[in-house]
């Protein structure tokens, strides 16, 4: 057997880009994208992607391997197409968070050395402001305008157009539909550059490979049991970890992408009813929005939701499923390109009461089929923690979709990708005796009160069961006696505003939590600060708690 080695016939580089031409062959006349009153077929989508790629190379001169091309746009057809069109040229796609300010966008564009930026008409002002922040010594990227021809009243005309070298639809029209897209020389070549936004204020440039994104795309479809030709509603931003890989994954199964420029609970329910939506991904904040909509009626047909991004409170899961959504829960990071841990459901759990099912489903779970290994370890020794559901440790991962590294940050890369072969996530979790993992906190969010480590997530899960509370987040506040105590920031449901006191919230928690975990401070806010994907920005709340100063008289 020793004579057998890889050969060109069995070692063609893996890339998710191959999904598209196969999809056009099988599902060519079937819908690929629906946006307002416009529908594209898979044949049209393939043709448009090739035409845009051709124009990027031949009209704009982006023709060197691994040049960075950025995009700032909402979930519209052009955004979906660019996940194929840009890497078709050999370039690396850099989808930018649409909720960032001009300064941060400017930093990203300079750090990535982006050569070209596709800009949706809604974000023209902020991108021009960002580019104007460039020092004179730094080359500015070319700009291409995406005019939304499918949404009334959203079209840039006049003087602002002078700043752009082209517009998107012109690139489609002028491009060659017979363009031969550039296959990666190696499956380890970069395909995407995603900047972390999460709950920290220090974004890093995560570089992902063609191989990794192929694996995560196929793995995500298998793990979620996504059938052929699903109807997928884009409530998750495509810029967020490449839409958890479903930007490419929808082409693998010939899915129909229902695109939304913006949404609320009403828009989501209308889209589900109009298009027969079968699948959607969303952060827990969207689940909370859907389940709290006044006078909501049960769905006419089940809709599968994959949620991740933060541990969903069991109470929110239970409310969402009572409407008719079938919720799956997973865990991943920008650094893994999608979800690599899911709460794989055991048939025997169906016999349990609804509250117990929701509690089990709120756990993150086990590794996905194509991922290699997960564990919870002592961060100092690297030894696995006891599988008792209570011993805290750091979540570590290893598998084929873990990032290549952080762009221009070898120190940051080496800090989390250790020599022992594990990627250290910075998330704090426990391992249950059945082998299912559960996230308890980010390491920075663990509260140390009187020498005891307590999980802010656990306190939040209790707060979410309060009938008046809409959203909740818990951070540490300095305390003169205990060192730190829990500080809860909550927003109330509209009909309950002004009717609940800080003392009442604390007393509610006291009946359900150990004394040291009860929030010593409760702050009511109209709305909690969030990232574009619905994660509550705890670093903002920590700053608020810090300005409050140490709490006093909290020995009880």
C-alpha cells in the first residue's frame, strides 16, 4: 500500500465555488433569488456572477491572486452574487459589517489593503467618509456603486456617482458570460476575510480557506438536514461569517434565497406566509422578537430556525417553538466560518415536558459530523474538565474549517492556535456527563464574586423567564466588599414599562438563584446595545457599569 500517493485525479482543490455551475445544470430554470417583485433563476445567477467576475478582472484590472475586494451591502441579490463573483477572479471577498462607523470601516479597508469596494446605495455617505479618512500616503480603493433597481426610492444619482468607477449592473452588462473562473491553486488559498465584530471592540481579520469553507458548507447542510430546494429566508446578515456558509450552501442544494433589505417581526411573518419559507438562521434576539410580537398566530406550516451567536434562554426557545418554529441550536465563531457544534436531538427527549426540552435544547451540544473534535479544558494545564455539567473550563476546537489565522497578526494567531493542536476560543463552558457541551460565558464575562466564579448567562436565563422582561444582559460591577457583583441591564416589554421596580426583579431572581448570583444592581433601559447580528454588546454595558463606581453595602 505504500506506493499509493495523491495524484491530480484525486487531489483537485476543494472549493465551494464548484457548487454554482452544478446547481445551474440541475436547477437552472428554478428560482435562485427572490427580492421584492424580482426573481432570478440559477441560470441567471451563474451568468451574472461570471459577468461581474469578468468585469472585475478585465475592466477594473483586479487580476492578481489573493487581492482583497470588499463589499458593504445588506441582504440583496448583488451581495449574494458577490460571494461567487469575487472569488471567481482569484480575489478574496471581504464582507463588511453594515453597522460599523466610518472610522472602523476605514481601518478595515486600510488593514486589508482592499483594492476595490462594492458599495450599496444606502451606504454611499459612510464609505466616502471612510475613504476620506485615509492618509495621503495610502492608496484608496476603487469604488463600485450598487444601485438598488428593485427597491423603490433607493437609487443614487447625480454628484455622488462621480466618486465611483462603475455601477454594479453595468459590470453585469459589460462582463463576459463565458468567463473562465479562476480555480484556486491550492485548497488552502484564502477565499474570505471576515472581521470579527462580536462583543469586543477589537476586530481581527479572520482568513478562511477554500477547503475550510467547502467543508463547513457541506457540513452545515448535513447537520441541519437541509433538503434539496429549501426556501431560505435571509434574516442572518450575509456579511456575518459569510452567512454561516449558507451563501455558498444554498447553491449546493438549489435553494431559493428570499432576500430582505431590512426586516422586523411583521416582515418575517409576511415573508414566511407569502413564499412558504422552510428555513432561516437568526440570533436569539430575533427569536425573542418573533415570540414577543403581539397577537401572533401559530404558523400555517413549521419553519426551521437555526440559532446561534449567544446562548438562547430556554424561556425564549419555548415561546418560539410554541408558535410553530422548529428551533435548532448551534455554536461557532467567525474563526470557524460557521457552526461546528450543534445540539443534536435525541428521539427520547421528545417524551420530556416542554420546559425540559427547551432546557436541553439551550445547550450547545456535540461536534458536527465533519468537524474533528471539541473539548472543555483547564486553560492553564490543557487537561479536560470533569464531565459533571458544573466544572468550568475553556472551550477548545479542532477541525478542517478552523481559520488559517488572523491577517497581519501572528501573535494573536499563535495565542489562540496553540502548539498542542487546539484552537482556544476564549469561551467558558462545561461538559455534561452525556458528552454535550454547554457555553456558560465568554472568559471576559465571568463574574468573580467573593472568590466564586458565576456565569452571567445563567443569571440572564432566569431574567428571561420574568414575564415583564424583554431583553437582559448581566455584567460585573465593582463591589467594595465582594470584589464584583452581578449588574443586570434589562429592557421591559412595551406594556410593562414603568410597572416593575429594581427590587422586584432582584426578588424574582432571589427565589430562583443562589444569593451570590442575584443581581445587586438592576438598570432599566429602553433598548440594549447590539451588534448587527443581534449580539448584545456587553463591552458597552461593562463601561456603563464601570462609570457607576463600586457598589456599597452589599454584604447580604
